[in-house]
């Protein structure tokens, strides 16, 4: 069974058909890219996958379970996590606290224990701290654990957002333009990090990206959108050399 199955997915905003009849399938452990020019509907697809938008038609299944109609927090608990095109961290919290927020859906102590700091509270907090530090080590951020997120360099803020998403223990990780604003060295480090994340955490990854060097370097399969419709799919070499895809990016 595929981790993600999207069938005939579509959404309309008034008279605008933003995504139309999109079908995708991503096998467990896959690393897949969703590409297309600006305005193609890529982030709209992510918003439907995570419950921010409810599709007008079509189906979305995670490991065979229906996602449509679920709230974003429910979809997250089912195993879908995402990052955003514009970084959304808690800037005045520490790097460690940002990652620990991703573990909140796994906290099992009661409200009273949380408020009074009694019972299993301290044990669970210690476990969450240790788990968060393990994740930070994967991203090379352990030495910055007590640094305010806003004080991190841009490239490390991108890594922190992925680390926080990973803390929710997703089966499907959605990365929305993870290399946006990065220099070539930072992009190279990010590619290594994404490969490591997939290997160490056995997570399935779908990413939106405009950096074709990154796309070719790490993605095994691509879906190309234009004006909300699937334009091409296949291996990176096949899709990126497709005349229709080249025309969509470069125009006539």
C-alpha cells in the first residue's frame, strides 16, 4: 500500500479552478518532488493534504485512511507534518523549545500534572528534552539548543523548521520550498540533511522546490503542475526534459 494516494483531487475558489483532477501515488519511503512555475497550485495541494483547505472533489488517503474532512491537528496526529514556504518558527523561544512543541501531540500527562508539575510531569519533560536533543543532533543544531530561534542564521532556521516537523513523528513529511533563500553551500547541506532524515527516520517525503539542482540531486520521481493540472510525471530526467514542462517554466 502506498503511503499517500491522491485521486482526482480538485478545488475551486469561486470561479477559479486552482487544482484540477490531480492524481499522485507515493510509496513508503519515497522522496518525490512536486514542481511547477509560480501559481501552478503546488502549495494549494499541500494545503489540501494537511486539511487547511477542503477539496471540492477527489480523494486523499494516508496508508489507506481517508484524510478529507479531518482537521489539520487530526491529520498531523495521523502522521502528516509540513514546513512552510515562509519560515514559521516561534522566534522568541529557544531552538530546543521549538522542537519540543512538535512533541506535544505525544504528551500523555494530565492537565493537573502539567499545571502543578506533579506525577509523571518531570519524567515526561525529561523524555521530551532527550528526544528533542536527539533530533537537534541529526541537524547539527545541538550546540544552539538554548539560542533564540530568531538569532539563528537563515539556513539553520530552515533546518530547525524541518526538525520541529520531524518531532511529530510523521510518516509523510511535506517540505514547501525548503531551499528558498539558501546559498549554494546551505542548499548542499540541506540535500544531505534530507537524505539523512529519510534514512534515519524512514519517513516518506514530498517536497515543493524551484531549485532544480536540488530536485535532480535527491528526488526519485517528479510530478509537474501547471495551472493546477498535472503536466508530466516520471523520473527527474524525463520530466525536466519534457517540452511541455520547459515551456511552462520558460514560456514560448
